[in-house]
C-alpha cells in the first residue's frame, strides 16, 4: 500500500515542471524512506534525480516498494490544476496513480500507469575540482541575460568569481558573481542554454543552487530543501566548442 499527504502542492508542481520538460516518462520509486526517480532524456544530454524523503510529508505510508510509471506531461497537466493552499493526497489503485487536491473543493484525478521497459539509469560518478553556491534567482536572471545574444552559455569559476557569459552575432553578455567560497582552481565549460532553462523551471524548490564545474565536464546543478528533506539535481553534458 502507498499513501502520501503533502500540505504544499508547489513542491510537486515545481519539480515536475522541470522534469516534464526533460523526459517524457518516468518511473517513480517509492519505499518506506520516500519517493525518488532517476531519468535520462532521449538525447542522453540531461540526467535528472529527484528525492522526496518520507519526513517531508504530513503523512506517508509505503509498506512495500512500488514503481509508479507515468507520462510526465499527463502528470504535469494534473499538478498544474493544484491551488497553492490545497492539500495533496497521493495513492495507487488498480493501475492508476490517484492524485486528490483538497481545498475549497475536493478534486480527484486518476492517471493511468503506463508500461515502460525501465531500468533506472545511474549517474556517472564524477570528481569535480570546484563546488560553489549561487542564489537561484541570480542564476535564473543570468540565463535570461545570456539569452539575449546566444543559445549557449559559458560558465567559469575561479578563486573569486562565478562568471556566466556569451558571445553572439549581435552582441555579448557577461554576468559576474562574487561567490565567497574557497576555490583553488579554475574551471570552464560551455552548455546549451535551452537545456539549462528546462532545469530552472524548478524555481520554487530551493533558493540556493549548488554548482559543480570542471573543464569541459558536465554541469552538476543541485537544489536542496532547507531541512534536507528533498533534493532535485541535474547533470548536463557540455557542448565541446571544437565541435561547433
């Protein structure tokens, strides 16, 4: 049996707004410790990991592990119908994922589970030379600044600054942020702006983004809830400039 109750629908809505932009279908795995998913987009460019611990929920019951295979677009259509003061109830019933919103009215949705040949992908274990934190709002603004001129973004970090920049046919953009962290080496990689925009739809998950960068290495972007009860993280393959 699986049952979960959550007082804030925005946690699910913001997570799956990003996830549904990246992957078409997912397998949500539930056990006594909570819910999680790992997924890789079709082009094998973006890996996404979501973990919501049992302690995050007002009520959580899962007496045996379950696999919830869903179409992310259909799930997102339902989650978009939630209102910010709704309570969310989730359960499983005969091949359906049941989501109920209770607020001014009680609204119940059944999402058909799908058959997918699935073995949850594992992220590559990478050692990064740098790790630093950036306010999520600043990261989102930087992406919009870069978007004026280019469809790719160069991210660089050194001992003092995190720099996001782009060079385009009609102009350049450059954003500098003093990170205040102890970083002893420089790192730089170039990424698809469109792919980063997909990740940044999760703007209500955390106020802080933790970034790991290396030279021509994947971008590791991690969003963590304040009490460590949830994590949403992404791994994005770099664009190797020599190929451009």
